[in-house]
C-alpha cells in the first residue's frame, strides 16, 4: 500500500447562489495578464446548460479523459507518441468560438469623440485583436438560462431523458436551474498529464496539486484536449499552457485558495485525503461505469486506521498531515457520509473535487392553505422531482441513480429532522423515520447540519502545515541534495499517473 496525501475539496451546491465572486477573485489574482483574457480558472455554470467552453462534456467532440478498451485504460486522445502525428492539426482542440472572444469597451472614445448631435458610445472591442466585435458569447452566457431554454436544451446530460421529461423540465412555470462552480479537479489520474508529450505537467508529491512547468511546456496544447473538464488553457501571448494551481502559494501558508476564501455562500471546503496510490489504475479501470463512484470511495483510506497511519509515515507523510486528514471535512462528506460525489466519474480521471448534489427546489404542496414540506412520496416517482434523477445521475454518479437517491435521501432526512427540532412544523417521529430510512443517526444528522449550515473557517478549511521554511533552509545549506525534491519537508517524488 502506497499511501499518499491529496489536498481535496467539496462544493455544496445547495448553497451556491451563482454570484461569480469566486470567479472574479481568481481572475483578479491569476488571469489578469495578456494572453489570459479568455481564461477562467474558476467559472460558475448554470445547469442545465452547455457550460464553458461550449459542450465541454461531449467527449466525442473533444476526446478528453480516459476510455476502457478491453482491460486496458487508455487516453481517449491517444498515447503520447501517437498524438504527435497530429502535432500540426488537432481536430479535438477547442477554438476561440467554443470559449468566447474576450472583449472590453472603447472607453477613450467617450472622452475623445468630436462634438456631435448624438452622444458617443463605447463600442465593444476584442482584447485579442483590438478590433470591433459583435458580442455573441461569454463565459457565463447561459447564466440563469439567459432568459430562455435555448442553451439549456443543448445540454448533453439531457440525452437520456424522455421527451415528456424534457418538456416538463422546460415548462416555464416549472423551469429550474442550479449552479456548478468549476475549478481544476487535480485528479489522481489526470488526463492532461497522460497526453503531454513534453512531460511538462506533473502532480506534486506532497499534496497532489497538478501543475504545468512553464520551462518544459512547448505549447502543443494536447493537454487542453486531454483534460475532459477543459481546465487547461493556452496562453496565446507566452505560448505556454496554464491552469488552476489551487493557489498553492496561499495553501502553503495556511490560507484557503482565493475562490474558497471569497465564496459568499460558504459552499467550499478544503482538506486532506489519504489514498492508496498503488490502486489508481485498478480503480480507474473499474467496470461498469456505474461502479466508478463506489470504486473511487474505496481508494480513499481511513486516516484513523492504525495500519493506514503506519504506512503513511513510511511514505514520508508527517504526523501533522495525518492529523489534518483525521479532521478533514472532505473525508466526512465523501467517505463517511457519502454525500459528496465526483463530477463525471465516467471520465476515469478520479477527480479530487467533489460536489454535494443540490436538493433544491424543495418538493412541496399546498394543503389547506399551508405549505407542506413533509411530502412522504418525495422519492416515490422521478417525475415528482423538478430536476430529474436521471439528469443528476448523469452528472454526479456515472448514471447510477441509486447513489444519487441515497445522497439526496440523507440530505432530505437531515433537513426534516432539523425542522422538526427547531421549527416544529414537522412531526419528530416522522422525521426520525425518514432518518432511519436514509441510514442516518441523530448524531450524524447534527454533524451534517452543523458543517453545512454553521461552519466556521476552521471547520471548512483544514490545511496542514507545509514546513516550507524548513525546506528552504535545508535547500540553502545543500542545494544539490534537494534538486529532485518537489515537496516542502517531504522527500516524496512526483507521481505521473498509473
């Protein structure tokens, strides 16, 4: 067993209000330079919707992630040597129109325009070419469905819905949407890393953050195609690839990433997971796809298990990192409570960003003038849910509807239990029955409610000390002895996938 540490995160979608504060915080810090105008390392998408870049989930179009051929796991784009034949023509590469042409406004014209009968206007101009452009798309163009269902209807996750379910979903009085904030997943089995011919992409040994070496990158852009989440970008000014770095200069000093810290809805959690690196290929090769979420849970190790702790120490993981893993909110959400799920597990990259699926909108009815929230047939019929279970399963459980139902049933039971205790509008015995059905104890319900609704910074952000000052001091004393050491105080080599 090769125990490794991974800094992982959970986004609680029931609390996301779609304000894009996280996107602006990231943009102001990292992507306000020339060549990065179209990059949004953090973006917030409306679902149902086509996302950013357009239809990024369609791997028939982009060939990202991995596929299982027989018993062999291979990148959809092809192996490194094979893809070099497409070095000068990559048909699976997103183009500018798939993102959007970044623009600003000709503000100086407002001040320099000659006198005239009509007031001057600030026309839109491209940040890339400087020419006038007609604005036709943007990173959140289908935000809130853009006032219509045009973009939402093209969401490929709706393909398995019947026409009746589609019609009901877009009926104006029943129309519903929710938000999905996205950053790099810092996967255990990154697709971008697997297809990079120059070896510029690597996974840090000490915390699992996936980075691009700007020295080694040759700008071939296969990583852009290889990432199924389209979270690697090409900087047209420098000719290098760039991506989310999980704000590692911040987390190395105990601060949460900028998008986490600025989140208005407090939907974001970050902490350490321990996993068995020896099982990456086995877990990523699991079949059928519907078993991938359960398989990914198995690779995550119990940080309180003495055998795991012993092997972690043998792997060079310090006691303070082990303690951080034991206190991690990510372990609770993902493994202990089984509430948080990976986005598109069928891509087989083993993403380390997990989502608590949204329970909203609440299923309710009017009975004798009262708004009844305690509907007993909440899961009796998929048609009762305004967001079809099939759709949610396609997003978060590789089509396994039972995993989605289990998570939502537990969330619903906790909500009813808390309402019964604090408001009294629901019978406590009925709430306890729902809890029993969901396999949730009263103690667990209290913990879930507290970490969901009343968390402090120290509850949401459990980051271990990196001991960077010790590593720098050792490096200054003997630079050659540390030339291959990527960790700070941890003598662990970088991992390059299965």
